[in-house]
C-alpha cells in the first residue's frame, strides 16, 4: 500500500523543475522521490486546487495575484478544504492485481481506510466507469477493483495486515511532507512556509519544520537510476 496522487500534466509548465509523467497516471508519494518528482507532485496538488474565488461562497479569500507563481499557488494557499485526486493504492505482489483510488477518492481522504477496520464500514472509492470498493467480512478485508464487474479482480487480506499497511502509508505521507518542506525551501523560498502548511492541512498531518534558508535539495534515499513510478507499493503477503 502506498499513497498516490493523480498527475495532470500542464503543457509548458515552467514554474519549477518537474519530472516526466504520464498524463492521468499516478505518482507514489514517499521519501524516495527525486527533487523533480517532488516538483511533479506539487504541480499536481496545486493544480487540483487551481480555482478562482466564488464571490458568494469565498468572500474571505483574497483576490488572485497577478504574477504567474502566486496565481498558480492561489488555490492551494486559500482554499478550504483542499483536494487532490488520489488516495491509497494497493498491489498484490502474488497476483499482480492493482487496487487504485477511484474518481470519488482524494489524497485528503486517506484516513477513510480506518473506518473499514474500526467500524467494519464498506467504503466506495468511485463509480462508473470503475467502481473500487473495500468491504470487511469478519477478520478479512476484500478489495474489489471494480464492483460493476461480476468477475472483477480482488485482493483479500486480514484486518491486522491492512492496519499495518495503513500505518506504513501514513509514514510515507509524513516522509513526503518533510521532503516537500525541504523542496519548497529551495524552489519556493518566498512561499515555503504557507505551501508546506497547506500541504500538511491537505494530508491532515503536523506541519514540519521548514528550513530557514534554501539549500541544495538532496535526497540520500534516491540512488542514480532508481525508479519511483508505478501505481502503489506491493502488498506484503
């Protein structure tokens, strides 16, 4: 299990360095991202919130800045609540089955998975054309890739196993948030604090310390030639 964000590629984007990404693919979030991949994730998250203020509903929001960077970050820094298409993805290593977030799922909703464990709730993550659903049957949780298909692939795991995977996903989000804070200090020095705080609010996590001065981004967990693409981490069977 790993948190993922859906990537919407913006043609000609040049506000900060980004990595190549498949349009409408998903990017796993963890401490293993390169600087350019963090940039891609932040482009996607800011892009999902790139909305103008509604004159009636958003009367407290300031006007959108005129400069390109301030304008692009406007929604991320002023919207409440925030949204980013994505969520938690699961891959069963033994079968290759992938359970991915659906159209109704957002990265900010990752804690919804706890409802399956704590209350035995059935959780729908989307609707047509793909309807992923998670259901609990006693001590077993069944993840159905598409409930609209009678022969849909499924992943089954124990409640205890799922609880451990959710904990791992939370650590991935916490690590990504810390990595993004360092990235923002280098690439968005005039907006690093507010951007980091907004990302923490989206993820429902404590705000990490933002470096007081920008420094060259370095991620020791990334080795030359390493790949971070894919839909989600393998389910540990």
